[in-house]
């Protein structure tokens, strides 16, 4: 019976992972090999990004041919993609035409404002999510979560309380205590769990039991 | 002792513990005896419901850089994707996977293809179901929202590296009356998803999901090894604190 386990790719993944790990942890004179392997990974990641972009373009070409509102959105995406790609490909990432750097201009005046708008929308979403949390899970933890968030926000905005004063000092002190004691302790606990989980995920690939590259 | 050797010793101990618990799990013949994580029980129910309804599952893998330290949560997400894809491969509506990194996008495509092949339905796999939607956190969120809206998604699983932008995705999925489960390695992301997601996975729960979804004995064994090492780390922190307190 033919095995579905990808032997070659599993062996390459295990070997390269093990070599990089050993070179990183143990004192050796093989820094050049370590650097070369890391550079190969970076180059492969860049090629993978190109493959991903081809996938993105393919999906939106399919959607454009489907018609409807989706087609218009996908058409706009393809036009913006083509324009940006051509500007960067012909002139280079920092190249200029008529005193304007098109790739940088597109980034500064299109990408950044759009992402900033989404960030503003995020503030509204978070307030709504907090209100919804109390409705969805009306328990002590939700009340503590919202109460703590409000206290820390209040402690950070002294203007709302009319400048310096006893109340402001008390709230600022409570905020400092929350962020430096219970929040820091909780964050460390979470980070220990995440770090151990991360190591375990990596080790499962190193010993060949997890094969995210298929099979 | 250098920190490199100390880390190497820690990894060797980790591997030995995984090996030991793997043997233990094999002897027990897979009886799991793990604490209940309600979010994962509801996830299993939501997957079954989506398969029966013919609605779509959406797995959001986030914007992890696979060559950096954020790769680990993406690996956990890929492990969950494998289990979900196997279950959903019999559905009329295949799952859709979104990612914000080129390498992660390729891994999700090969992962989906592998799961379909293992289930004997390789011909049903469509490579366009795993998509790169945006390479920055907010462009990723913006690219994901229309998929939830337009493609009859009934459950969204967000497992990978996400920042606060995860709230936009979770809220959109919630407005579409869908099930949302989310886990990330980022602390700001976890704080946000506690409020925004219906079923948040906090801390290491994201990495435990594979064991609960029956990804194999080694997943359960590595979970038990993590528990042992967590107690060791807690002991070391307490011992360090006591030593410092008493000079």
C-alpha cells in the first residue's frame, strides 16, 4: 500500500529545523551556514509572497467575471493592484516621475489613510463589543473586565476630571497598581503558556509528527 | 552554563517528556481525560452544523510571519485547519481559509489539499479556497470581511497571530449570525477577543486545540508535557522570588 506521508519534505523540514536549532543553541564555528540557511528562508518567503499575490489576483479575476457588486469591488482591487505593481516595477520602490515617488505616494496617501480609518472604526467596534459582552455573558468576570478597562482609561485621561486633584491622584494610583501588579502578573502567566505552546508546536514538526506542508 | 546550553537542555527535557507521555497515551489506548474547554466542544458542534446545513466554515489564520516567532500560532492554526478540513471535506460547501502571509497561504493550500487527499476526495479540492487576502493587519481584516458577508459563512475560526484588528473580523462574523471562536498569541489581541469573540481561547488553549480535536497521541502527549513544564517554570519563578526576598 502506498504511504501518504511526504517522506522527502518531512525529512528536509526535520533536518533543516534541527540544524538551525543546533547552530543557534550550541557554540560552533558554523555561523556562515546558519546565516545562509536563514537567508534561504527569507528568499523563499519572498517567493511565497509572489505566489500568494498570484493567488489573490486569480481569485479576484474569477470574481470579476461573476458579475454583481462583488465584480465591481474585485475590479477596483485589480486596478489598484495593477497600478501599484506597475509603478513599483517600472520606477522601483523609491523611483520618482515628475518630482513624485508614485509607490511612496500611493502608500502615504491611499494605504495609510485607509488603514487609519479602519483603526478609527476599530475604536467604535471595541466599545460596541464591550457593551455586547455584558449582554452576552452577564457574569462577574465580564463586570471586572469592563470595570478595569474603564478605570485604566479614566486614569489615563486626567483632563476629563478637571486637572490635578485628590480624585485624579487616587484614580491614577489605582491605574498604576492595576497595570503594574495584576495585569503584569496575568500577562506573564499567559506568555508562559503561549511560549510553552509555541515550543511544543515547533518540536512536533522537528520530530516529524506534524506536517503542515501537506500530508 | 551558557543560556544556549540551558535552552538546549530544556528542549531535550521537553522532547523526553513528549516521548514518555506518548508511550503512556499509547498504553492507555487514547483515553484522553483532559479538562473540558467549552469553546472547543462548541466548535465541534458548529462544524457538524455547518456540514449538515451546507454552509461554509471560514478559518482565518492571521498575519503570522512564518519565518519569525509568530509562526507558532499559525502552526497551531494549520493543525486545526487539517482537522476541520477532514470533517468538512464531505460538505457541499468547502471551507475557505484566509491568511496574510505568502508562506502561510501556500501552507494552507497544501494543508487543505492534503486533508482532502487523506479523506479520499482529492478531486473536490479547489486551490482558490485558501487565499492570501492582505499582508498588513488592517488590509487582512479588510480583505476578510467581504468573505464572511458574501460567501454564506456560518462559523469563523480565528487561529493565528492577530492584533486588535481581530475585533473587526469577530464583529462582522457575529453580525452575520455566525459562530466565532478565536485564539491568538498576542496579548492585545487576546484582550480584544475576550470581549469580541463568542468563544475566546485564552493563553495556551490555542495550542491545546489540536489535542481536543483528536489530531493524534503526540498532541495529547505534548499537552501533558506542557503542563509538567509549566509547573516547573512556576516553581522556578516562585523560588527566584523567595531567594530575592530573603537576599
